[in-house]
C-alpha cells in the first residue's frame, strides 16, 4: 500500500495524534517512506524504508547489520525538516480499517 500525505494526515486525525511539529509547531508533513519502482523482486514494486537489524558485539562495542529489519514510515516537517517515525505496518493497518469503515458508511447511507 502506498501511503500518501493525505492518508497519513487522515490517520493522524483519526487517532487524535498531535499534527503540529514538536520543533517548529507548523502543520504539514511529507511522507517519504513508500515508493513504486522496479526491483529485483518485481516490476512496479512497492518500496518502503526500514530500520535494519544488527548484531551488537559487546566486547568490541560495534554493530554489524544484516538482512531484515523493522518496516517504518517516516514523515518530515515541511517547515523545519524534523522527521517523525511510525510503524509502517500499524499505519497501513489503520488506514485500511479507516477505508473499510468509510466504505461501510457509504453503503449504509444508500
Ligand atoms: Zn517543524
């Protein structure tokens, strides 16, 4: 699922989240976590950002990343560039539920 700026703002409103930037207090976020592009897996694939997993060696004090990670959605403030981070899976699920409720409401209104 591609998450647009509009659907992200609807998500924030739906869950009563703060929409003001904690740094500059402006309202306006640009979602830049989901793209469509050709990948090694398929054409026109959905590409998202993630935070990679890593092994931490306590003796050496170093980390080594490896394949896999946590899917994330980040949005940057249009004014100051502050970046907020959300779980991609949770936002995607909430937006899908909002869409289902909206469809049911439209069906019930007919
Ligand atoms: Zn800001």
